[in-house]
C-alpha cells in the first residue's frame, strides 16, 4: 500500500510541478514584458493568474510530500488533485465568461472593421469609386493600451494595391488598413491586434489562423 501511495505521490507531484513551473515561467515572462513602450490589452490579469498558479503548484507539491510520508493517509491526495483540477478549469472558466480581454479586444476590432468597411462600401456605391479618408471619425477607442493610455482606432490607406495588404503589419494594434486598387473599383479591409496580452508590435486580425480580410468590388 505504501508503494502504491508513493507512486501516486510521484505522479501527482509531477503534475503539480508542471503547474508550478508554468506559473513561474509566466511570472518571469510578464515581468520582463513590462516595457512601458510595449502595447498591452486593457483588463488583462496574466500576472495575477501567474502568481496564482505558482502558489497553487506549491500547495500541490506540499500535498504530495505529505502523501509520500509513511504515516500519511490517502486524504493528502485530495490536495494535489484539487490543484490539478483548478489549473485545468481556470482557463476554461475565464474563456467561457465573455472571453478573455484579448479575445474581446480582437472581437471589438472585428466589429469596428466591419462597420468601417460597411460605411465605405456604401459610400463607394454612391460615388462609383472607393476613396480613403484617414481623418474619418471612428468614435470609440480600442481595448489596446500603451503607457497607460487607451489607443483610438486609426486608419491606414494603401493606394494602388493589387490585393489585400498582407506585408508586414503596422506596428500599432487597432489599425484598420484600407487597400484600394489602382482603378479604385476594388477594396480590401484588414486590421491589426495583439497576439499576446503584452507585445511590442501588432499582428493581423485572423480567422481560422488566416489573416481576416473583407473584400469589396463595385
């Protein structure tokens, strides 16, 4: 019975160590990423979660140590088991409750891009050609932040484009890229978001791991 209990202690200890290691790695990454010039997502609490996972891993390892002892009972197995279930459940619960801040930031950017594209497509149908105005009022700020300030959405025009602009994305998240063909009869709309909660540059808004583009033709 002692051999079985110690085998279970080793297995649960390895899983608790993974939780602890993930927490420590996340803490170190978040601390190193706190560059004031970096972009971030408003409302993200990864550093809090990282500390929480680190502490949970320590509790799980303590429970495994107690389970290993010759005079211990099986009740100590509940401690690392609870820690492992906690580590598995927290990300799912956070994602289920209205999505994480990063997911919400991307979703709001998609909504803004769709509204922006819709208004310009309607205008183009009235004028007979597409035109880009970088000073157009977008009315709301994004969930992206830099140096403590929320970033407004901005427009970037790409004239005489042969297709959607998928070269190096603009560095700034929340950029709505409007590419127009040379004859001004076709247009492609793309946008930038953050791949991580804290990053020094943006990436393309994607759908099914492919850059999302709204295409229109008169």
